[in-house]
């Protein structure tokens, strides 16, 4: 399902993303390159595109340098593909799917 025909060259942004990206030093070109080369993780109802070490290494084998994108997360609405926000965080552990964990059960007598 491709919502925006030219998603990687001119991704659609929410008002929040348009306001926050410049304050975080993230350019529109960085967002587009992350959408093109980053891995996709479905987290809490959104698609998150992330550039980590693996993506940098994989793309470098093809002769491209995306090391400046290391740690960039682009959060998109999974239904429309619109960019909600973007931020930098090199720790990718927060993207792991969270299980329900241990649930409390009352003691039976």
C-alpha cells in the first residue's frame, strides 16, 4: 500500500513534524533518505524507520555513505504513511516489541 507516490523524495509531514524537525536539526532530505534506506519496525500502531549500524554497513557495500543518519528514527502513521515526527537516538533497544510480561494472578486457597 503506497499512499504517497513520491514518498522518498518528498514525504508528507504533519504540522508537528514540520515544526519539530528544524529544531532537532533534521532536514527533509535526511527524512527521505531514512525512509529509503532504514529498517522498518512496527511499534505501538506506527511504522518507525530507523538507520542503525547494520543499515549503514549494508548501504556502504553499495557505495553510499549514510553514516550521518546513524540513530535517526522517523515515525510514520501506518495507515496513511504521513511522517508524524523524527528524532535521533542511537539506542535501538526501545524498538523491540514489548510483551505483556508477567501478569498478576491471585493465590488460590
